[in-house]
C-alpha cells in the first residue's frame, strides 16, 4: 500500500513538474513578444521557474530546467519583478509634489 502511495506521489510530482515547465515556456513566449515588457508576466515567469527548480530534484528522470536554475537567483528575480509589477521599492512612481494647505493658487 505504501508503495502505491509513493508511486502516485512520484507520478504527480513529475506531472506537476512538466506542467509548470510548460507554463514557464508559455510565459517566456509572452515576455519575448515585441513591445510586451510586462512586469506582471515577468514576476509570474520567475515565480514559476522557481517552483520548477524546487521540484526538479524530486522528479528523477525529468530533464533539468532549460534556464539557469539557481534557486537564490530566481527568488531574487521574482522579488524584483514583483516590485515592478506592484510599483513598490525602486519602481514606485514619483509622489506628486506637496503644496501648502493654505495655498489656494494652483501649482505653476
């Protein structure tokens, strides 16, 4: 019985690995389209690549990811693209100029 459970787990891990690797490939296609730099897609791409990298050692016989699969590097990329998508950190928009409350004249 335990052997059946382990076999099912291994099969499901391999299936998820393959599906995530396919998703990473599709996201990469979106990134490469002309004029399509989209921080949301970039963030998703690196998050999925991180997930693939984490699963790869648990899926014997699966090919290695077709990209740099250093998990720390991918986590850093995902964090940077997340900031860009959410417009936080260094990607935050410039705040509007402040003016005095009592100043009724419009800014010049």
